[in-house]
C-alpha cells in the first residue's frame, strides 16, 4: 500500500498508492486502519489518527480535508511499528494521564484509564490540605505526580524497585513541576524512613502468571513483566507487603488505596481484614469491574 518518494533534497516521504485527489484524512484513516487487525476497528482508527495528530498536527476538525499524496516517512516507520503490536505510547514516547502528558518507555507500564479513576477517587475523598502520601511501585510517576499537583500542599513520596523507571518518573516530575521525593526500594524489602502517612496508594503487579493468556498481546509482548505478573502460588504477594507497610507507616485513621485484579478481589478483602484494616470498600471502574479497594488503618 505504501511507497517512498524522495524529494530533490533527498528527504523520503510516504506515498500511498490508494491516496487520490478526493481522499480525505477520514477516508485514509478508515482505509489504513484495516491493516491493524490486532485491534478492534474503532481503536485501530483512533491509533492512526493519533499518528497523524503527532506527525502533522492534525485535529478532529481537519478530518474532512483532502490528504496530501505524500506523507512524511517517519509516519510510515511508526505505522509499521504499530503493525507489530507495539503500543503507540512507546512509539511516541508519551501517554496522557489525568489531563497531562507523561513520558513513557518500555521500562514503565503505560498509564491506564482505570488508574485515573483511582486518582480521582483519592482526590474526591481527601480534600484536606497538607496530606502526606506514599505511592508504592510508581512506574512513570503518574499517580504521585498527579496527586502532588492536584492535592493542596501535600508531601508526596514515591517508590520503585526499577532504577530505569525512577529515571522516567523523575523526568516527568521535573517536566510537570511536581514536588515528589523518589526512593529506589524493593517493596518486598526494608521499609524506608518517611514521615507518618495519611495515604498509601499502589497499583502493584497483580496478574497471576497462569492468566497470561487473558492479557492482550501488545501488553504481553511489550510492557515490563516485572510490573505486571505475580507468582501463581502467591498472587497476593505484593498486597500483603503493602498491608504491612501500612501497619507501620500510616497514621491512625490513615487510608490505603489499591488498584486490584478483579479475580482476586474477595481474597484481598479477607487479607486486609486479617491485617486489621477497617471500612473496606470495593470500587468498580467505569466498565463495572471490581478495580479499586480503599480501607482505613485504625
């Protein structure tokens, strides 16, 4: 479908043999997206639009315009990466989250809409200024940075075992002007010295290895397994550790917020109750799935 055209200065451009004088961007998106067969039709079309937006500055209001017969070769290169299943966020090096753009790399999970819902829940339930917050397993830093920027005068800590992920998180904090203290630490290791906490939040690894088949191939093949999977024999491994951190670090009345694996929600509730937490609530996401748990340390 695609060929290269080289201009007089030696710059290569993408040329589609299917582009006609009357073809609009909308037509081209519809035609080209059929080559992204691993995605549902609507998602594939959105991905192609995202490439056009990134490379050409295209807006939704421009979709009716005629498409040029020549397109930048960088767009083709990115489209070919899309065809392999590589997530567009890694291709473009950024992902939106809670109204801001965050740098992402293959060392970090891609921020998800469901995690935005977790942040929104925390903000809605905690309007008090001056809260002390710890995010465990921070990845891109999207959770603690968003909380640092949205809460009133908070003190925010964030922890990850991956030095590479922390480098990305620190860059995001600097780019967005967020004050977050980042710590390189294993969640299963020693507990750091931090101020007494009002909130602990975490989106830890939670998918049992036996459930890999349920994970979309573009996630399975490209996102870091360190941040995704847990052993089949102990799928609550990280939640148990987080509960212990809360016992030691939360103030009386402090709150714990967790993103969870729907299939393990009931077992996790029982675990947290056994650790002494009170007022447990399981929250559904916008798709009606059990996605978050909140509870209070007495």
